[in-house]
C-alpha cells in the first residue's frame, strides 16, 4: 500500500553544514498545474520499502532520500521547466535550480506522511 504523502521537502546544500529547502505537497497544485506535476514527479523518488521515522515534535513520519549527483542535476533541469513567473517569484525554487546544477551537489528529498493512530 502506498502511503499518503502530506508533503515533500527539497533540501539543497549551501555549505557542508547548512541547506536551503522548500516544500511541495498535494495542495501546491493551487499555485498552478506545474506544482501538482512536481509533487507527482517527486513522489516517484520515494523508496520502494521506506523506513519511516517518527518526528515526535511535528507528529509526522518522515523518510529521507539522498539523490545522486546525476539525479540532482536531472531534478534541477526539471525544476528549470517551471513557469517563468514561478522561477522569478519563488526564491526557494530559483535558488534550488542554481545550486542543484552545480557539479558535486547532492540534494535530499524528505517525504512526510501523517501519523496514523
């Protein structure tokens, strides 16, 4: 059974110890069709048999997936196809495209799902 994802966070390293990030979720489609397509595309990166960890503070489960350099570059290309207005106006998206296209960059995707009783 495929879990219901509540959101996906894209983490892009800025230094060895820090990262910038932004979230997309099923509700992101209200910003435009491309955002819904992005959520569906990112959902395809969810590991087949994920090991979910409980985040007690947020009351959600999460799993991380480190992308390879090649996957990160391909994702940067995908993000680069966002509508022009979104690339200009969404700071996190704009910066992710630039950072992820740099050689040696590996982004991380963090998948979140609600905690079930």
